[in-house]
C-alpha cells in the first residue's frame, strides 16, 4: 500500500514538473521572439534605414536574422552578414512571413502578422505586431494562459 501511494505521488510530481518546464520553455521563447522584434524595430529606427527580418527552419530549429537588404536567403546563408541572429530550438514556431520589413523612419513593421509559439506543433501563444500602431505584444491563443491575456 505504501509503495502504491508513493508511486501515485511520484507520478503526480513528475507530471507537474514536466508541465512547469514546458510553460517556462514557451514563456522564454515568447520573450525571445518579442525581444527580437523590438530589437529589429529599434535597430531600424536607430540606423535610420529599412531593415528586413528573415526567418528559416533548419533541423528542428527556427532561425531569425536581421539584414540591411531584402534578398532571399536559405537556412545555410541566413546568418551571413546578419545583425542580431537568433536561434530557437525545441519549440514549434509558425510565422505569417518569411521576410518582414521594418521602417527606418518609424521603426514599425510593414504589415500585420504574428509568430505563433508552441510545443509539438500545437500553438499556445502568439507575438502579434501591427504596422499602424507599431505595437508588438504577446498573447495566449485560446484563453488567458502563461501570464498573458487572450488574443
């Protein structure tokens, strides 16, 4: 009876820890993506020139790199000459763009879109950006979760 009770408590503890680790992974990725977009905006405004954020996938990794031109790049050449290159691994990322332009005059992204972040191809949070307001925010996809409001 004692072994059964310890097994049940142990299983409950392991699943709780696994869920907390998954939440931390999603929150860290959302913060990294939000920081990447903010950095791209600030860099474009600070340099007073349009910059392009490129994204590509490679071996279960999502690659992001900021460039001074809009030339198409593949995953092998994405980091060549890049400003602020970033890699996100072990997380599911879906973007509404492959190249996103940031204005050198206002720092705002051209267009509206989002970057969805999740685990096992199941999106859980989004980093949303708007061109008119320049606003970038993180929100939970279905309901308030991970400390973020619902989208």
